[in-house]
C-alpha cells in the first residue's frame, strides 16, 4: 500500500500563514463593526437627550431620567443613579451631601431620595 504524499514544510507553512492572516482580518473586521455599532448607539442616545433638553419632546420623561436610562442601557448596567447637591445654591466646594434625584434599574425606588455624603463615599 502506498503512503499518502507528505507535504513539504513550505506549503504547510504558507497555508498556516494564510489562515492566520485571514483570521486576523476577520477579528479586526468584527472589532471595527462592534466599535461602529457602539458609536451609533451613543450618537443616537446623545441625539435623543439633546432633543429632549432643547424641545421637551416628551414632557413625561425628565431629562435626568432620560440620561440615566440611556447611560444604563448603553453600559449594560443593572442600575444607574444621578446625584445632585442637596442644596442647589451652595458653591461646589461647600457641597457635603448629594441626593439621588434619579434612579433606574434594580432597586431604583429604594435608592431614590437617599442622601450620600461627598467625603468617604465612592459615589460622592
């Protein structure tokens, strides 16, 4: 019985290099597609927020709520919160407490209105 012909190292090496190059191009294309799709989602969110702020298209959705919703959605987060100074008239350096003014996602109702100290907290 005759043994199958053995390929010399040069054709095998060329095949491996060709397959490696094709795989690298495929990975680069997938990464580029993912970046383009992510950029499109962020652009659409920015457009929606800008429209809501400038024209008040949906008066039932507060602008901070829309921002929190979109940021949570785009970052695939389970929860998003927006903190504001407890006293709006204080200079920034004098603010010592923030309040959760908007919350979306898990436990949103539970954290809404909570006060967070600026010093000694990860959120403040």
